[in-house]
C-alpha cells in the first residue's frame, strides 16, 4: 500500500519536474488592421502560447506594458467579440466549454494603469486558466493556442508603441495535470505614422525654410 502511494507521488513529482523544464513561448499576431497605423486607425492583436510539451496550454497570469504609449492612444477590448458565453469574456471566442476563463469570472474588464493594461485578477493580472476535461471542459489542443485579444487605436502622436507581455505565471497540462512552466514573453511593435496632412505641412515648412535661407 505504502509502496503504491510512494510510486504515485514519485510519478506526479516527475510530471511536475518535466513541466518545469519546459517553456511556454508567447507571441502576438495581427487579427485585423496593420502594425503601421495612421492616427485614428486600429489594429486587433491576438496573443498565443506555444508549448514544448504537454496536452494543452493551461493558462497563466500577465499584464501588458505598452512602451511609448501616448495619451491620445486608445486601448481596450478583451477579445470578447464573438464569445457566446459572458463568463468567458476576454478569452478566445467560443462557447461555455472553450476552456479559457478569467478569474474572477465574468467579462474581462481591462484597465489602463499608466502604460500598463491590467485585468481583474490579483495585483491587476489578466488571470486565465483552462477547464480540464475531467471537469467537463474542452481545452483547445492547438499548438500554438490563441487565448486573448485586444485592440489598439493610434493617437495623434507619431512614433513606435512596443507592446510587451509581462507574465508572472504560465501553466501547461501533462496527462491532464496543470503544472508550472517557464515562459518567454511576447512583444510586437506598432508604428504610428503622421497623417498625410501633417506630412504636407512638414513639407511646406521645409520649403518655407529653404526660401528664407535663400
């Protein structure tokens, strides 16, 4: 009896050790729009997780830092568009068994704190996890797995906005058991370019300056 229990504990410990030795790599992709925006234009970005091993991506905790963010820029949306169950708002569009949900449950409310986009989890995290099959969930087995979306709208100030994830926890499931894994944050640059009218004014200013020099 004790020997069987010991074997079971060793097996679970082995799975956890194997998961910790693996890495979840996060990456951004463009759902709609472009990474080069004129003022007022928007881009919708999707965040995906690639895993080295395991049955499925089991979730994690993160927020989003936007370097170069201007006060005229707009951020929002949690990827709830097309989601058929409000309890999974902010997750990959799908039904009640799509697997990904936020904590606490309910539509994900995103808040901009300085240049950091935060969720409703502890410490402002965007806290998400899968519902394992044993509890009736139907996790997405795709690798990579898309699990989050948000929209960025360019303001009036030209420049580069670097959108970087800041994960504090990542999990993969091995034999259905979620285990902590190491992770690599994802980043993408959005370039806001001057509006054509602004470019014309810059060009006109250059002509005037040239004439003055003559």
